[in-house]
C-alpha cells in the first residue's frame, strides 16, 4: 500500500484523524510509539530549525532534507508535508516529495513572500492563480493516491464568502482535501465541507493563534462531522524549544547538569526508541557474514 493510500484510508476509517508535527526521525518514532497514526512536517518548523522566520525563505531542498530525516528512521506512519506555495516548480516539488516517500502535501494560496497563517500581513494570490497551482500539482502526481491538499489563508484577507468560492474552485481543480486555515468559528467548517463538495477538511489546532484549542472529538462533534483531520503542527516543537531555553539557562548558570537527570530522557529509553540494540545485532551479523 502506498503512503498516500494509507493516509486516505486513515482519514476515511477514523475521522477525525489526529496528526502531529515532528521535527526529525526520533520525534516520528516517539509519535508512533505513543499511538499517533499520521505525522506532519511543518514549514514553520523547518524554517525555525535554521533560525529563520516563516516568511517564504525555505526552498524545496530544505523540505526534502527534512522529509528524509523523518522517514529514514523507518517510521511507518504516513507523512503530510507543508510545501508553502509550491516553490519554483510545482510539478518538480510534487514528484520529488512523492519519490521521497511523503503521503500528502498541502499547497497554499498566499503570495510567495508569505506570512505565518495565524499572524497579520497575509496576502493571497488570485483565485485563478491559486487554482492553477492546484491543477499543476494534481497533474504532476505519478501515484493517483498521493494527496494534494489545498490550503486557503483567505479568510482573514477576503472574508467568508470569497473564501468559500476559493475552496470550491480548489476542489474543482482537483484538490483531494482542504486545509481551512485560521477559521475561529467551528460551525463554519460545515460550510467549508459543503463548498469542497464533501472532500475531507483539516482543522489546524495551533497554539497562540486565531482558534480556540479543542480535542479532535470536540471539533468533530461541534462541526457536526465536517472536520475530518485535526492537526497539532508545532506543539511538541514549541515544548522542545521551551525546555531547551530552560536547560541552557540552568546549565549556564550552574555549570553542571547535576540534579537535572529526572528531566532528561534516559539513555536506555532513547536507545530502545531508535532501535539501537537491533541495529547493533544487525551490524554484528553483517560483520560475521563478511568475515
């Protein structure tokens, strides 16, 4: 089964599918270990890992590097990837990420010099230009089950009526699913789903943004079943950043990690997470065979 088909099946089988952001392979393995069924690579996190703001600075090769860093872990979960506005060549972007093992991508309707979806200063391209992006992405797929998700940031810029027209146009252009960004009113997801012709809809539950934080089941119930996917894109990364800031301050101030051990992942637990014992055994077997 392809990664795209696995993602589609999960969306159908268990709405709302809960998707969590991961920064690398060990994050992905941890998400898998605790029971998540799908994972996400955030453009904002990819930019932040280089000390950059999420304003359109990252390029395709940055995203591909991160996707491989995640999937090289051997994680079995399907991966949804943020591709911003598609980069220089949308067709190349789709083919490259499909070949890298991604299950799905989301492509947005902001201008190339974009802004974070929950911050002011967003500008969107025309409906026609955005629909053309979707059409190009769909046309570039080699695997029919690879998922093209259309993300719209238009609500804060154009209002609900025009945004719903965009969603309908993106669905008509071939988008498989819809990412309705920064929709503060849960009841509005019903209109989104209708405009999309019943195609699956993603709700973004990011912190410190425009939306009240809710569980997947709360969103599903309050939207009357209109929300099919719930995304926590940066929750774990933000926790990692906060923990890192605290640890750096304490380590700098005290000069030692003594007394901090209970806040650190134990060596054995980390080794088990990344499969260290099995990898050592495999290497030993290979050396015996080659010797």
